[in-house]
C-alpha cells in the first residue's frame, strides 16, 4: 500500500469516532488512494518504493490527462486493461497507471 508523509497541517481518517485517527506533520499515512493527488503536494509527499515511480508516472499522467475519456477507454481496450468500476477520467487514469509500467 502506498505511503505518504504529512508535511503540512493535520489529516484525519475514520468514519466513526472509534475509527478516527489524527495524523500530524511528519507522520506517515498508508492509503490506497493517492493523497498527493487528492490533497496536493503542499500537504503530502510520497515515501517508500512508490516515490521512485512517481516521477515517471507524472510524465505519463500528463500524457493521459491530455486525452479524452473516449481515448482513455480505447487505450485500456487496446492494452487489455480492465477498468472495473472506473468511469471518471481520474479513475481511468489511475487504473491505467497502475496496470502499466509507464
């Protein structure tokens, strides 16, 4: 699971009071979601093995973001990538990046 270092503010997880966890600056958060993409590079920084591939994925992401949803779906079909429940452009891009070594 990807790891992210909190570099600004606080981050709170958990839907209930019992699940609630508060992270402070310097804490490492494990998440299946890309916290840098969700909250910005001013709040989170990738750490661990995933950090190496982030730069490569950034270039690939820019290429994919320039494409239309139709083109992304066609790319997934050609590359035989199962999109599952991904319908939004950002979700399709995430699935494509995870499926390929860009």
